[in-house]
C-alpha cells in the first residue's frame, strides 16, 4: 500500500464554500471525523448538510443488535430515535443541517438495494459544490461498502473528497498517524492520495468537542469518555487538523 503525504496543513485545495454535503455512514461518523472542518466551513459562510445513510428505522421492533444492546437499546427503532436526537444536537452545535435515510446499518436488514442507496444519496449530493465521503481506514464494513458504491457509480457534485474517519484513525495511530489509501479503494483511486490537514482554530475545536459530546450513547463503547475524547482532539490538533483528500478529475466520481 502506498503512503500519502499528510504533513501539509491549512492550505488545502478544497473549497469549503457554497453547498457542502458530508456523507456519514452512521449517526455520528461525520461529526466525529470532520466536526472542526464543518464548524470552520459554516463560520466562513458555507451551507453544510450532514447526510446519514444507514440511519436505522424509527418504529422498527427488530431486536437491537449487539452494539445497540450494549448502548442500552432494546430495538432498532429505539436506537434510531435516540441516536437521531443525539445527531440533531450535534449538528445544531455545528450549525449544520442533518438529513437521515432509514437504510439499515449492519447487522439489521439493509432495506434497500445498492441501486436504491446510490440513487438516494446522489439525489442529495447533486449540485453540491463539494461532497465528502469516508475514505480511511474504512475498517467498518458499512463504511467500506458505502464509499465503494458511491465511487463505482459516481456522484454528482462539483468536487469530491475523502475524509479520514475518527475515532478509527486515532485508534490506529500506533501503526501510523497518517492516512493512506484504504486497500478496498485502490482499484478505484490508485495507490496514493494527496491528503491535506484542515486546521481549525480553538473556537472551532471547542465546537467540535461539544458536538461530539452529544453522542452520549456511543462514546463509552468507542473509548471516548472524558479523557479519551480529549486525547483524540489533542492528537488531531497536534497533527494539523482533520485530514481530507480531494479526488482528481480523472477519478470515477467525475467521469460519469
């Protein structure tokens, strides 16, 4: 696997302006990964939408899966309602607009074919100035499946970029603190990407802290209690900020 240059900070070639759509596999991924970037973009006048794809089905009586059981929920529907409320609070902190689909996350029924999932996501992304997709390390199967689908089919945004996922990147820091190319994406994007760090000021970092703290049902299981969350944010700031990589004009996303 080729490594990528993630040492550059601040001067990303991404335009965080106009309409920005951050695609979030689950009800926390976008904020945990890009909360500082979202806060910075909104502060600069951008309109940011956080689109959660596998947002569960409110009202579902399906017994909760292992993760949601450990989070204190009895059914998929109970998890959906509680976690959407958390996501709403987090997005309000960032002044971003949350949007939720009811496709099922693993291990629940997906309730949608790949065609239906792609079509729904692309309909939201269409016309956006920038779409941000999860890109590394893609260790969760839902994350990998979603990004592969969107890159294979293409999305209708003016610019498309990948983002490094938290807390997964932080958890893998002993192997490397630098994003690279997830193995599952190499056939689609090649073996190297120009990752850039987007530095957020202290005010935006504080906003991210408040936003991520909204996900109370998830933090303990993710190892992000009081000290764990602050260590993640300190580590992130110490390495220059959140990591993104713009896809080239020749990538599948822009060759439809």
